[in-house]
């Protein structure tokens, strides 16, 4: 089913929209990525503790926004994809999904 041409085309459209939105939000949300990068580099577990649990580990996405951002900021998940490009998405999936 996932190899169906219609499914592949739909997935390509979703990925394009996520990438486009990620780029649009980049200027405003980049400080969150910077804080995340700094916390990772310094091993700052307190800095990482308040982050959103939203992720798509299989695709290399980790949301760098604060926990609760979907209601407090009314923002989708935002971070960088496995290629390092900004990306925004809705929903989350476990790492083994």
C-alpha cells in the first residue's frame, strides 16, 4: 500500500508542505533550535527537560519548542529534519513506528 503511486504522491506533497512551513517559521523559531543545540552540546539535562515530547524519530525529527507549545504558542512541532533543514509538522509518532 505504501508503494502505491497515489500514496507516494500524497507523502511527497505532505513533505513539501512541512518543509515550506518549516522555512517560513525559521526566522521566528530559530532561537529555540539554538537553545536546544546549546543544551545538547553542554549536556544540560535541565535545558532539555522542558522541551516538547513531539518527535518523529524514524525520520530524524525532534521538536525543539517548549512543552505545551501547541496550545500556549499555537504552533505546530518545529525542528530540523535529518538533513538539517527546518521542518514543521503536526502530530507525533513513537520511534519504532
